[in-house]
C-alpha cells in the first residue's frame, strides 16, 4: 500500500480502528470492526463514508451546458440552479465510459463527481471532447464525506457551523439539491438508498469536520458497508455492473438515457435510441438465492443446463438477511426467467445453486 | 482472545485439536475470523469424505469474500458442525470452541506434529 494515495481523513481512519485496504489506488477502510454493524447504523441512524477518492471537477464557462449535454445520457438542460442529476458518459457504441452526478451551481458552473477508478479515463474523455474549462481537484486534496441514514441530515445540520465555519441550511435542501459556498459544498445525494448528504470541506478542516460528526453520533463506515448498502438499493457499481462494453439500457440504468430533446445528439445516442425502441441484447435483473450460499460477481446464471447470463454484483444482504445479486442476462431469455416454473440456478464453485428472479430495488427505504 | 495452548496451527490459519477419542477437530483462528469479518455462510465437507492434507474442503464466506479452509492432515470426515448452517457467526463469536467446522479421523495422528504450536502461531501472526 506504500504507493497508494491517502485522503485527508487517513489519520482518522487509523485512529478509528479502520482496517485499511487498497481500493482503486487509494488506502481506504474496508470496515472499522464490523461491516454489518456499520451497515445497520446507516439503515437505522446515520453513518459516514470517506469518499474523497472520488473525482470532483468543475466545468465552467458559457459553453458548459452545451459541452456536457453532448456527453451525458441524461439531459442537463432539465437542471435548475442548485440541483443535480445522475447520468452516464457513453462511447459511440453505447458502452458506459463512467457514471456520474452532475450538479448545476449556475448556468456557467457545473460540478461533476465521478468514480475514482476511472479518473484518468474521464479526464481524458472530457479533454478530447472539447470540455475546455475543466478544473479537477487534485487527487489527495479533496475532503469529501457521504453522511447517510434516516438521521443524517438532522445530525449534519446540527453541527454545520462546526463543520463549515458558518450556518449552512441543509435540512431544506430537496433530494438532489445542492449548495456551494466559499466554505464548502453540500449535495443531498448518496449511494446507500437512504436520505443523506455528500459534503465537501476545505482540506484543512477535514479533521475538525470528522470529529464534529463523530461527536454528533455519526458512525464511521467503510467500503464494505458502502457496497452492501448500494447493492440493496440496486445502485450500479462501475466496473462491476457498468462497463465500456455494455450500454446503460443493458445494465438497468436506461432511465438515465433522455431522448426527449430530438436535437440533442449526445455520444452514443444512435445506439441507445435503437436499443430503447427495439430492445437491447442484455437486460439487468435482480436475483435472490433460495439455497444457502453467497452470490459473487462473475458467477454464471443458468436455466436448467443453459447459461443465460452472469452475476455482476452479489453479496449477503445484512438488512434482508438473504443473498442478493444483480445479473446481466440475455434479453431473449427474460421471458423464460419470468415463467414461474422455470428454475434459475447460479454456478457456485461448480455446483448449481437454486435462485429466483426478484424485483428491484431489493430494498426501498426512502 | 488468548490462543488455547493445546491447539496446533496451520500457516493458513486453521487450528486442529486432538480429541480424547483420537479424532481431530478443525476450525479457524481468532485472528482469521477477525480478518474475514462477519461470516454469513459456511460450506462444510460431507461426512465420510476422504481428504488429503491441504485439500480445500470447506469454505467460509464473509459479507465481502469467500475463503477456503484446508484439511490440516489427511483422514476421513467424521462430523461437521451443523449449527454453522443457521449460525455462521459462531465462528466469529467462539472461533476455538463453538465455531469448530469439521472433525476428522486422521490417517495418522502423528501428522499433527508437523503443525505449529500455539506460541509459534501467535508470533507468526504478530509478524504478519
């Protein structure tokens, strides 16, 4: 881990007893003792995740709207000031270059948050597609926390003066609302299926913000719980559920492909429009194991002897206490899977284990 | 948690206990369960299965990952811990007692001599 990047919260992870791992080139905690307890804290109360490894960039200037609307599957023309949307960057084949959240600060300033593992690719993608005024926070300089859970907003509000050095009205932010001031940034967004916020503080205030939130009762949570929480909410993980070879339509996020503005010729539109109208090769389904075991990415999904797809993300769900997974299957096999009599199985260590298709998300809390 | 002195250890973190009846019970160490985190599934071998030393014959899965459990010595599986099917967390809560995974009738109980003593295992873990 010696070459691994450290976030401004690194010392806090150590002092909080975090078990550190390498994740996409960053040293981050997988848990601070118990993944399951951290998961439950977020579902019942409030937990926080160091998400400073993510890529944060600001796109500014008169051309921002036009430039971004040609790159993002979702239509940022819908955004008013201080609101955000989730969308994908696609290549000409419709494959997903990355998924991201775009926040509109005003009509000449958009804030983009994308994944850590795709940082170089996305920065190069923007640069090669004429996004001119692009300013990414250097790796290691960003101090960003996701505070999530039913009590998260109230707890953050309660310590906002300590965290930001000024009173910050967080409680009145709508879902996918955001606010940027000189002292920080807050978006009512997240990756857990719970209410909550993602907040950016100045790097030199990182320790103070962490301590204020811990004092308020927010529990530090690691990457492990982040993964189980997002999967229960059926949120996609880039690299697992989304990749350059498959389109948003094939991966269950076809809703991010906004075709209403006929003149918006964003990259990949032709392929995606065709898939939406005529069907895509693959579709995403939810799978739950009937027999005992744990589903993992890469396992083969079959009907009888016939292989029909692959698990893209799987885990034991601490909330549901069952094994859940997202799978990418051939669309033409979907009717057979919906047939109640057809037996779905997943190959786990060369043994077929009985499974069933279930609706998504696995858990709906908000 | 103190490592029981009567146990022998493998480098892959299994422990083995020679029972009074000559059978050998096997589980994973406190250190191993701590590294794995909350366990949610245990796949045990079949009773009567014949195994060689270092065969992967069981699997423990935490929320995040699966990990193979190796037979520390050659022999025949004579018992499995059926309580683990409903309560895999027994391995987290009581790794050296209630969290045992399977019991072997060893082909040769002297094979246990090649395993590490508790004190040696503790120092191996400390130097990891």
